[in-house]
C-alpha cells in the first residue's frame, strides 16, 4: 500500500514496480485458480491493473488473456484505468441511503468537480460508490482509502479530505 | 502474582477504531500507569460490544458498567473517578447497554436480556488471543466430537437441533450435512460463506472480528462430520480487519495443533485457507462463490448438481454461512435438546440481527427466534429516533421485504415469515420513520439490483434495467398507473425465469412495497 502513495511520477515508477510484481506472484505460478489473489496483489502494487501487469499475470498463471480481462471486468474491485492517489467511496447501501448519503455524494462531486467513476485532474482523488461496507450503524458512511468515516455531514467532507494529500 | 481488581474491555472493531479506540486505549494505559494502577487494572481489547454509532465503547468489570463516546480527553477523569475513587462516571455511562443471559447475569441497562449463543464471546474475550477462547470453553466441542462421537453422531446432533441456515434461505443445516456425508468422495470441501454483501448487514463481520476461533471450530466440526480435510473462508475484500483476525486465528490454531494433522491426537486432519472476494454481490450465492474461488467470473452455476454433489473443482462441497457455523460448537457441546430450548418449535435457536436506520440505538443484537418485530425495534432498538412515528421497515436486506406497522406483531422466524410472504434473510432490519419516501427507497433497492445483476441471464439483466427505468420515472412523477402493474409483471417473470436467487428475489421488495405503500406510489403516477 505504501508504494501506491509513494509514486509521484506514475510513468517512471510503474516500470520499476514490475520486478516486485514478479516476486509477489511467484507463489501463484501455474495456478489458474489463484487468479483473483494475484490480481489483488497487482492492484495493491500499482493502484490499478496496467495492461502489462495483466499480461504478466496471464502468462505466469497460465490463464488466457481473455479470461483475465473477463475476471477484471466482472469484479467492481478491479480497475484498468489509473486511479487517484486516494480513493473515495461513498456508501449508497440502503441504510446509508435512508440517512442521506446521496447528499454526501453530490457534495463530494461538487467540491471535487468530478463524477462517480472519475479522477481529479491532479490525480489526488478518485470517486466511486459502494453498496454497503457493513458500517451501517454509522450511516451515512464513506471510505477514504481504508479509513471508514461515519455520520458524514456534507459540511465536514472537505475537513476529512484535506488529510489526504 | 498480581491480583487484578478491574478489567477494562475496550471494543476494537472497524467502527470504534474509526472513533479513535486505539488512542483511548493508549491513553488509558498511560493514565493508569501514572496512578500506579497498571498492575491492578488490566486493559484488554475485545470485539464488538454490539453497540454501534456510539463512538468508543468500553466496559469495566466486575461492575459491568458500559461507557460510550469515550474520548482521549475523558480518560483522566474516567480513571480518577471510577478506577481510583471507585465512583462510576455517570455522564458517560451507557444506560441502554445490552444485557446477556448466558454468560453473565449483570444488570446494566433497561433493555431485555439477550440469550447469547452465537455472540457469547463477542465483547468478552480478546479475539486475537486463542487462550482466551479456550478458557471460555472453546475447542471443547471438537474435542468432544473427536473423542466420543462418530461423524454420523455429529450430523445427527445438528439435525436434531433443528438449526436452519442463517445465510438467508433457512435451509435445514443438518439435512445439508446429511447429504454431504452420504455423497461418496475421496476429497470434500467445507466453505464458509463470509461474502456478506446484503445491504444493511454486518453481523458476519462482527462475528469474525469478535470471535474468529468459534468459526474455526465450527468448520472443524463440519469437516469432521462430512469427511472433508480442507476448508476455505471466502470473505469480502472490503473486510480488512476481519481478514486480519481470521488469518491470525488460523495461524494460532495451527501452532496449537488444532489445525493440521492428527488434531487432538486423533486421525482427523483439517486445514483452513482464506480467500478474498473482489466486490460482487452475486458471489454470496453459493455456486457463484465457488466459481469465484476457482478464480473465475462469479457466474452462478446450474443447479442440480448441487455443490454438495459437485462443488469446488467438481468435488462434494459444503457451503455454510458464518453465523450458521458459529452455532455448531455450542450445539455439539451442549446438545440438541439444550439448543431447542431457545426459539420456536419449528425454528429453534437465536438469530443475530443488525438493526439500523431511524432507531435510537442501532446495533447488533441476538434474539430468540420468534421474537416480534415490535420487540426488536422498540425494546432492543430503543424505538424511533427524534420522537417520530414508525412507518415501515425493510427486513432481510435488499432482497428482503418492506413491511408496515400492521406487521409489527408478527413473530420473526424463517418459517413464520414465509407465511407472510416476507423473509428473515440476512437479519438486517432497516427501520424507516414517517418522513421516509417509500418510492425513493424502492428506487434505491432497484438501482442496487441493476448494479449487481451479473449479466448471465436475460430475465435478470434486462429485467433489472427495465425496473430502474420505470421507477426513475415514477420517482419524478412522470409515471403512469399502468407502470405499477408493469413493475409487478416484470418481477413475476424474473421470479419464474431468472437463473439464480438474485433475479428471483427482486419480486419480494417490489411486491411488498406496492402492497403496503401503494398509496404513495399512486400519488406519484397519473
């Protein structure tokens, strides 16, 4: 995870990460059933799944590229486009929705001037919605990276986000 | 040896960590050391105390006093008043703290006592310490089974207990195990379904975070009963702390020889591996889960063959929910008769609920099967927030049913609710007050289904898209009266023709919302 935040210049550092990827997926070599675990590791490393990483995983695990793509597109956790340094995920599960998380989402969209699925120009934040993160007692909830924020008030959003550079 | 006079149990779960539980814990230790009380008062980490949305929660024993919303700033006063001078700090005491009957008899609040079977240890032991689980009677059930019961005995005990699967469908667990034991096969698997994705549900997460060894013991018993040697826990990728705790618990159990070869000097061998999901609601369906475990897209499979005959890699596979498995050790240890003493005749035992929405005290509770909804909302949940009136509830998550106040007296269990065309499902109870817009709520549910439809079969893929189109129109008052009939017609078709329970279950929220809150929908259409 640290690596993800360390990269200031994505283009150059990405290349440097490939040996690390090889190392991480060594234990999954030749095991097609461990594709999802390998993709988790790659996404943790790069922050998304670059095509080259997909190709390496495809070859090392002995899984056709078509299957790799199929799996990536199926699971909402995986992304093939670069994401911001920090991911904001607003929960729209029923419990959060009834407590007004739609307003939270609209406020984030307005403040950052991006839509759901988008990334800010400076690649600081990406915005997504999730359907229930199991923090319903704290509704409306929002995740920034792995930190859960509960009882999010629209007016407090920028205070929360300013902690993430 | 030090004599410890007070224990402070501090709840460390995802919610309280966010509220700063770790900092409070550090501050407590520092403050106690300052007064030289650190040898007399021990601070222990535990799982969820079942209270959510109340900041940092801790309980001081032997008094059994619950404190909520504790901040670092409160710590000096708390230590000085309660632990030095012995005067409980009134302003932070949580008066509605839950009572439990099985483990202790303390009287800490006004609410009904909760018979705790599944959550027995949650909030009492340190979930990261295997010794504490053992001290609380843990791993006694597997010892009893390995040294005195045949696998058939174990299956028969579970069957006699009447336990029904707690994942949502309520299939009799003993029957499933019986099928599994009768299926021939060299290699069999036990899978724990911890892909808790039903909106409004987090009971499995808190069981995993609060008492992970109970799940391991449940899986061991299942493995012994059906003749499996390998188990998998398929867990949501979002559940970071749960993954951490279950992995630590597995490693500790291996060190203690409770997983691996020759468990407790028997010939039984069993090991457990954790697999992370990647964000797909459909993977809670058992065959889709198996596909995902095999590293593929999580499309559901044709049934039959059922996983019990041909599951993971085509081998006989038993899939049980976290809560189901957490019931097993207590059933084996205390016997089926004891278990049947709880709940109703047709549906024995307890159920873990998450109670949410517009209630005073949202949280996690365990109640006997057959408890009325009224009791759950008004006694456990403390009634409706801000003095508003109760309007309705959504029971069992998105794939559940909307109900109105006329259903408040219905006894909640798997069998009884079926008669009312509702379902207990995952045990999520989302309470809505008089201000709630039911059209908007149904819209949210339908958007959820559209998003999570896996695209495998036509009725679900197109059906959910069409439903969303219609409800979006109704929500902005552009719908027609006939649209309401279309909603019912489409979900009816989906119920008969969809490939898996995801598409089939959409009819439940739609038909119930239209049944109980038809007026509100009529007001929006022309």
